């Protein structure tokens, strides 16, 4: 993972202030390069951090958890506030998401994902893999278990 300054592109001059005011970061997946890009503001400047995954695609977020769909698996990243507090420079990181679990899906290329109520949904784009109902029920149960566990931490 490498943090890079936003110097090779351009952005609205008001973007860093807007992100800071809203206290948020923007997540972008780039399946061509396999990155999950985090766009954030730090000290009035736009900062991009790139996190490598095998063909990062769909992203779903709930408080404390980020799900990243990749070519063959879904990664669940959980917020670790105790780690964020130790990152340098002190006081600049309000969250630190660590990859804690993953679920192997096979080569389904999950381009889209979302939280729908308490459920986690993915949209697969590979027609050659059509899971049976029993596989879907097992996957759903495993994902719900992981999300429940993440919510209890």
C-alpha cells in the first residue's frame, strides 16, 4: 500500500475542504489495475492511497466494515480504532481498516455489491458460474455470520 499525493491529475480546489467538512473519504475500485483507491483530505490537501487487490470491483460499506469484491473472493475489512490511534502522524487517522476475513467465491467477477437492510448482496457478471441454491444459502449464511461478528467487535 502506497500513499501518493494528487499531483498527476487535477481536481476541484474545493474538494479537499468538502471532504474535510463532511468528514468522509471516497472509495474507488479500479478492476483494471486492481486497486481500491481511498480519496481523502489531509491538512487541506487531497491524498490518494492505493490498496492492491486482485481485480478490485464492488464495494459495500456499513459502519466499521468495508466489503471489497475481487475476482475470486470477497474481502471484509474491519475498522481497528486502536491501530488508527497509533498511526503517524498522531491524530490524523480516525479509522484504520484491516483485512480480517475473506470468502472464496470462485471466478464470478462481482462488479457490484451493496448492503440491503441487514443483507450483503453481490452481482456477478460471469455467466459460466451459476451457483446452486444450496451454495447461495451457504454463502449468505457465512457472510451474515461474518457481518454479525464484525458488528459485535
